[in-house]
C-alpha cells in the first residue's frame, strides 16, 4: 500500500468539495479544478478529511493510489492559495513586459516574442527580468512555465536565456579554456 496514499487530506472551510461517482469538483477562491478518479480507487469524506483507498490489490490500482491522493491534495491546496513558478531572464538586453494579459519577451531574436494568456493562469512581472506564473492547477502552472522556458533555453556556454529561479546550470568551458591548457 502506498505510504503517500495512506495520508489523509484536510479540507479547509473556504474550499467546497463535491463528488459524483468518479468525478470530483474542488472550488475555492482561486478557481475550480475537476478531477476524474480511475476505477478501483474510492474517495471517502469524513467531516473535514478526505481519504483515498484502493478497492483491490492489482498492481495498476496500487500504483495509482498515491498519485491520485497527491492530485486531490494539490487541487485542494491550489484553489485556496495559487501555485507559483518563479523564472528569471539572464542576458544583456533580455527583458520581459506585461502587455495587457500577455507577456512580451525580448530575448535576442530579431523580433519580440508574445506569449498569450492561458485560461486559469496569471502572470506577474517583477522588474524587467523576473516572471511569476500563478494558477490553481499545479500541473498547468508547471507546463506553462516550461513553455515559457522553451522560448529561449539557457545557453550552455554563457547561461543566457530563460530559466527557473535558483536553477543551477552546468556551463561548458569554451575554446579559450581548451587553448589555455595546451602547450604553446
């Protein structure tokens, strides 16, 4: 039995939780998240706590037990306080602006790159080189942050590009490092 799946989930007063057969709806101040439970996993509500349990001992059911417990937990937490991914832009002349609800990037291309707003996601720009992606759905926040990163992946030699805040890059030595070590 999954150790994560055994943990109970406490539902705050500000979150409304509805269940119909295998559909789950979690509503809060940040939005609504809908989940579908797979066959073999049941959800029980006892007061302010939720418990997921497998109906059988098949390998597939056991493997999904912990996963769906965590997905329900992430939904309950996300509708109360939004999930966020912080990103930074590194490079001379690289910057980002918020234009309406869209992000406009200048990241070394001959043109600006516009990243359109996605439903359920909001953006904050701090200064001109920091972005915060906010949303109730943890998976969607991570997916959008990765799509933003793909606009200009960090360079392997100088580290210029868009990266997650605090991300450590392995910078390759250039030709000079190899030439400096060679005898003259």
